[in-house]
């Protein structure tokens, strides 16, 4: 991408109606546009970050044997009545409407019910199990408050995986493998060090659940962390019984603010039994399939990463999820043919999908400040001065000092 062609511009002013750092930075940087409270548009830079996060998650889900699908957002009322989760008193985040024929429908806040009902058509015997399916989809939740930027939206992108197993033992093995996969995902996203498996309430899902909480001052939750054991307890279930059950010493627990970056639930066989998803075992007996549900908020993760990995200059994107790997800056007037030629050669060598070329005719100070703000991992500056010194100026966003790299060494750098 040539920066002169990028329609979104960096804004100097802080959005007046945003209190969260993640939304302020992302809006100013041209990654997102605010449509209304809790609802954001993904602009070209933002969607590139989201797609990179999705790809990391996709790779890890596929490695577990997951198969990707895409369900509809429209939900049938009678389906959710079967599991007693249509009533607003039971689930208070529904968006609901009516079709032209006066049929009442809901808009998907979760998908356990429709996916389970669908799989009745594909699961009959023990030979058909296990099944692991997942999707990336816009979820709609009628949140009472939406003041945390993209970390809590009324519309957001979620990865939801559902596991269907023969036995509790089989389910437990897969459940544990998802925990490990989630830890790998968080490490690849650059937040693994401060993200903890957390014991929590199941809310509208089950009696208890596991969350993954990432320590951040912008978080809406309070958790008690044992950093040595890499485990935490959500304040909502923080009791002596729970600490004893987890074999944790209260003296080793640190009280911190955190944001939920993922969650996993075990449903046992009840939901499948309620919905009629049974299988025939080796002895010819009908048994309910064992269900697990595993969520990751993709857009929320982008917000958490911005909250965690930013400084006074702007954002700092990890290499795997940055919208572009390198920011190539051509300094001097556009008529400087040598600078333009070398800049174009480096841009082409990187590939247009991996580099952002600042080819604008603006001051050097403005280019540098905006490059720091956008936070791409690598900055390459081509100027008369650098070329006179035998190369180009290279600097990592996470480092203070730059260095001159000879032109013949650039290919090795790439």
C-alpha cells in the first residue's frame, strides 16, 4: 500500500466521545471508525490486523482438527426455547426482531443451539464422533454499557469453536488441548506473559467456566493471579473453597484488573439431550453427545493488544499481526530520482502486501511521528543522507536507535 493512496488519515485530535485508550488510538490511526456506542467500522488498516489475528487462530484451530464453517446470524425463537435461553430474564443480551410474516427471531449472541441442532443431520453413531467445528462471525449483544472501545462492543467478531465428543474422558482430552492452543495463540499475539487461565462463573452458559484473563488497567474484571502457577480466580467466585480446590495459597495471589480475552465451557450431555443430538454407541445404546464451547473475541483481542502494547508515541504491533511488516519512508522531494528509485525497489522486494510506502510529499518530522504512531514493526528510511552513508536507515519500533544497513544487505534483512 502506498500511503498517498490510503484514504484513512492519522488524526491529531483525540475523539471527544471516547474514554478508552484502545479506541482513541485506533480511531486516530485510521484503523476503525465509530458508527455509534459499541459499534465500529473496520477500516483497511484495522481489517488487516483482524485478518492476521484470525489467521493465527485459524492455524491453531485447524491443528486441533477443527473444521471451519459459517452459520447465519438469524436465530429461531423455538430453538432457544428448547434450552430455556430465549427468555430475556435468562439471557439479557438478546437483540430481537420480527420478520414480515410476524415470526419472532433473534440475532446471534452465541451459536451452541443452532450448530448442535444442525449436527443432528450428520451425527448418528459413535463412528461419526468426535466433531470439532468453528467459525469467525459477527456476534450481536445488547450490552447495557459500551465504554471500553472495541474491548466490549454491541457488535463484534468472535471465534467460536464447538466440540462434540463421545465421552466425558474424550471431551476432557480435547478441552485440555484447547487450553494449550489458546496459550499458544496469546503468545503469538504478544500478550502471553500477562494472560492467565482463570476460574470463573459460567453465567448464561454453565455453573462454572474457565476464562482467559489478560492483565490490563483498562480491564473490567478483577482477578486474583498466581503468577508462578500461571492461574487466576475471578473475583466473582473468589472464596476459600475455590482457592483450596485449586490448591492456591492466598498469600501468593495478586489482585489485578484484567480483560477477558477468551472463555471455554463444558456443557456435558444435557444441551445435546435437550436438542435431540444423540448417538448410538458400540452396544447399540442411545447416548447424548458431550458438548464443549470455546470462544475468542477477535476484535476484543485487537483492543487488548493496543492497550498492552502501546507507548507515548502510539501503537506497537507484534510482527505476526501488524497490518504491514515494514514502513518504508522516502525522504526529500519527490523529484529526487535516486531516493524514489531505491524506495520503490525496497517496496517491491518486500511485496506490496507486506509493506507500507510513505510516498507523500510532507515534512520528515511528520512522516516519522506518524510512523511511530502507526507502530509497524520495522521502519526503513531512504534519504540522500542515508544513501551517502552507503545504505538505508533501519529501526525497529521497539528500539530507540536506528542503524545504516548497506543496500546489498537489505535482501538478507527481508
